[in-house]
C-alpha cells in the first residue's frame, strides 16, 4: 500500500514538473472570412486562439482596434474574455465590421493577454498577424469581380484578338500578324487586370474636400 501511494505521489510530482516546464503558450490568428470586400457591406473577421503549451491558460483577454473613421462594428465585439483555455484547445471569436468608403484600409494586429496560473499576477502577451492594407472596393468596382463579368471580359478580349487577326492578315504577312497579335493580347490583358486597381484608388484630397462640403 505504501509503495503504491509513493508511486502515485511520484507520478503527480512528475506531471506537475512537466506542466511547470511546459507552460501555456497562445498563438493568435486573425483572418477575413470573405474575399469580396465592398464598402457598405458586411466584412466578417475571425480570431482564433490556439494553446500549444502543456498547461492551461487563464484570464485570457482579446483586444483589437478598428479605426472608427474607416470602419463600423456591425455585430459582435472587437474584444473578448475567457476564464480558461485548456492545453491543446482553441477558441474562435467573430466580429462583423463595415467599411464606410472604398480604398485601401489598414488593420493592426490583435493583442491577447493571459496568465500561466489562475492566481498569477504576471500577464503574458501574444499578438496576431496583421491583415496589412485591405483593398475595399466600391459597389461598381465589385461588379468587376463577379464571375459573369470576368467571363464576359475574357470573351471580349478573345473577340478583339480574333477580329484583329482577320483584319491584319488581309494586309500583312502571317509572321508580322503573329507578333502583333501577341502585343494586342498582352496590352488587353494588362488593361483588364489593372482596371479594378485603378478604380479602387482612394479619393483624392480635392474629391474628399468636395464630398465633405456636400455633407
């Protein structure tokens, strides 16, 4: 009996030692749940917190800042609190925001604080990835990303090249037309590729000032 108790106590001490040597460690991921970012539309954002340590994390808090001049929080909260995240577990937190206008918007990293023990005073800090510059399009620009519009643009480009081939071969040799066809195809593809970027540019200071006067 004494030997079995000694074995149990020894096992507990070993487990406690392993937990102390491998405390909680949190990783934070911040991501967008949609690829179509349109001004005035809902943009869901998900935070995932992973505990890759060997023991639980306590008093976990999540804090994130969205510029009140660029975004409005529609549902959920950009902050959260959890009493405990066990070792090997993860949690998800979703907030829905809406951009006021189109252009490139900035989003900083979220900040998470936690403690290794329930009664511990020292807090640990973890940060998520940042989303960089978020390209938000206007309502008209969003139509360019629609599959039907993309397919129509591709067919238009093929039609232009075909028409040009017929006109070119009626007046030039096949070798000359082949080179010119590639030039027309490349220029047309570049125009279709850069059109959404040009339309997604933020308004100039003069346009912004004119808009503010109207308001």
